[in-house]
C-alpha cells in the first residue's frame, strides 16, 4: 500500500489516533500515527508524508510549533489542523502559517473525506507543476548551443549574468551564428521562463505588416482586417519579445516601438483601447547599428534603449575548436531525425570541415551536415558527401603557418577581384605597395587570360 | 477461513426483514449466514456528552464475547454510532478482522425528516452490512461509483451503490477468502 497516499496523524489522544488511522486505512491510505511532536518529527526523518493531521493542543511542543518545524524539514508538507477547541485566533494563525485547513472535533465524516481528497488533489497539482517546471528547465538546457571554446564560455557567462536580470539585451553576430538560440537561452534561464518568448523577424516583414504583426489590429483597421487580431506584443505579455533583425525596422515602427518599450502600453492598429503589457526585450542584429544611427536610418533614442547589454557571438571561423563538437552534434541530431545509422564523420571529412571558413556560420555547418547525412552512406560521413563549396580551394584555409594562411587569403581576394590590385588592397585594408610586396614575397602570379 | 456469517441483531427489525437481510448477505459472500440475538451491553458504549454510542467500544465487546468462533460477525444496532474524531459513522469494521457493527439509525428516512420507507431502509442496511463485512475480509474502499465498497458518508450515496462489489473488488474478495 506504500504507493498510496500517506497520512501521518499526530495527536496525544490514543483514541483519536486509532480512530483516524482506522478510518483512513479503510480508504487504502498508508497511515501512521504519532503521539507527540517529537515522535512526529522522528517519523518525518524517515519518509515524506502527503498529508499531516495535527492536533493543536499537545503536551510539550504544540501543533503550531510543530507546523513550523515540519515546514523546515519539508516546506511543501500539507498540514490540516484538528482540534477540540477552535478559536478564531488560532485558526487564522494556523492558516497564515501555511496550514491547508483547520477543522474541529468531532468532524463530519463527509467533510473530512472531501477535505483530504481536496488536499491530495492540490498536492498532486503542486507536484505535477513542479515536475513540469523541471521538464521545462531540462528542455531549455538541451538547447542547441554547443561549444566549449573560450569565446563561447564568455557568451555562456554573459547569458548567466543577464538572465538573472530584466535588462534589455542586444545580441550581435553574423548571420547564422545562432542569435535566436542565445535569446531563447536567456529567456529559458530568466524568471520569465514560464511565459512565452515571442519571436518577430523584423527583416522578413514589409512596413505596415510588421506594424500589424507587432501591435495587432482591430476589425476593419485596413482592407482585409476582418477580425480583431492580437499582436506579438500582447502575446509576449509576461514573457520575452525577441526582435530579430531589429536593424531592418522602418522609421515609423521604430518610433512606435520606442514608445511601447518606454511606456509598456500601446493601442492596436485602428483601435483606441490602451493595452498594458509586461515583457522583456531581446533584440538581435547583424547590421552595423552605429553606422545606421550616424546615417540617420535608425533612431538614436531607440538604439540606446535597445543597446543596454550586448552579447556578441563570435563567427564560427573564430572558434574553430568548436567545429568538431558542433559537427558531431548535428550528425547525432539528424541521425535521430532521419533514422539513419550514420554516427560519425571520417577524419578526412572532419579535416575539410574544420579548415573551411564557414561564412554562413553554424547555420551553414548544420545545412552541410544535413546534406551529407542525406547523400552519405552509413556508418560515416566521407569528404565526398560534403557540399561542393567546402572542397573549393578558395574557401579552405590551409593548415600550418600564419604565412600560409595569409598567402591563401590574398590569393582568394585577388581571384575574387580578378587581380584588381586597388580593390583587393582596399578589401585587405593594406596599401597597394604592401600588396605588391606580398605578391612578390609569396611568388604569386596572375593567371594568363584564356 | 470464515465458514459462515453471523448477524447479531440488536435492532428492532422484524424477523422477516432479518431473514431477507441474511439471505442477501449470504448470496453476496457465498457463505452460510444466520441471525442470532446480540448479547451486547450498549450502555457501556454510551457517551453521555455526545448522546451517541462508541462503535469501537462495541467492536471490543464483539471480540471478547465471541472470541472462540471463526465466523464473521456483524452486529446490527438501533443506536447512533460514532468514533471519537467523527460526528457519526454508519458502521465500523475491523479490517481483516472478525467483527463489524452497523447502525440502522441514519439509514431510515425519518431521521432526515422524510416519510418512512421500510424497503429503502432495508436496502440501505443490506449495502452497509455487505460493505462492513467486505472490510472484515480485507477489502479497502473502492473508487468505482456503484461498487458497494465505495466509501459513503452521506445516506444518499448508499442509494447510488449496488449491493455487490465491482468486478475488481469481487476478484480481490475471492482471493482474500481463499487465502484466509
């Protein structure tokens, strides 16, 4: 019967202990009784009890004090007080200190039965809630943020720091570095994690549509608005609003957004009703916002509102040490998703993967692995399974010395610019004379035409 | 294993009604069931402060007076029963023990200000006797709505139950009766 709900009866009167124990045993509960507070505390050391029925008046430590001590051992304990002489004061005190309920002897059996059933239901809901919260935490920990490089350790530290606050965060990094994953990690570790994170891709929506998407609209606000629609701001209430590609927002929406961030209230498009919202803003961009501000295409006041705490995600080429781990992670991910028995990457293929400079960052790496998983044959991914561009010489950085890398990079830029020296020098951010010197040093020759 | 059920009558039920009760209970448990007068000292179980009779004290008397018999015994009394912590009980049984007691007081309509209905009272009594005897065989309360082993703290709940245990409880009962 030990899997059944458990009840501990604490009363100094033997007859009460016996009759209650017997009554609950017939219901199939696991019941035990204690004749004093000390005995009850001893029993609490041994196991958890779902419900504790406590007598208030007992010699020595009384029920009230016992409740405090029980809460120290198990803060979630469900306590019901049973007493022969109820007073309003003691009842109020007991409930204030966290008791589930308070009943006077003799108790109506129907009432007692319902009371215990309700207490158990509430306890089960509480436990279920805890379990679900744990599952959410587990789920959020299992995010796709992979990498043990020092650069990523810094990013993790920043996530930990900023998660504990409600500060606006700006995530910066090249396209494909995983800015949304970082935003989700911040949200998942914050106090708002049980509320939604609502992502808006500001770059993907034209002017007008973005406004309606963010603020929602009233019926008839514009042609085609047949129904009232909640915007992302309303949906993010209590949680986090993630504004991706924030640098692409038009000037009018920038102004509206600034007002919402400052006042936490807005009206739907075509409406007058003021809606109050509470959300945290996390935004991301791969644009040079400072330049956009100086050029006048991004509001300076909004920039300062958003740019409170910055998390910079390094491009993949700057944390090459993470590439094998990431590549293997994606192999496992797609192996499970596709049900394909490819479990590893051959050393040659891994070498190619690591040497490639990954301009599309983690997203490009993931796509490359997904493709290799499709075309490859179990059990390993071979170099020929990788996308063509990985094996192109101009994208593969040579292993070895810095000079070798410099040489390869110069060749690459020169070829891209058809050996236009001025343009290549400009891209390489060196003067033309230096470029000529390096061409001579590395013995580079312009390929003959035809 | 108990070979018979002894209904100990300390109520005002007529012989005919007791005969019906005995027959029905015997059918449910598949055991010989017989009625004898109860030799109980009700006064010793009386609690003057509550004006009720302590059912546990009556159970103790049943155990002491009929200690030699292997039969399950259930006393039917016409006094209001209680256990110290509760306002009343319809009956009380020893879980996996030989004795039980039920009261007819709260099973009759006039107790609730309603017109007398002897048939209904008897049906309630039959269910309550079967329920308490179920406990003596080792059955716990059941969550099946119509099972006789469902806990009833309200007289109308008794009316909703069937007289017999649900298939699950019946299976358990068979096992418990064989293992005893």
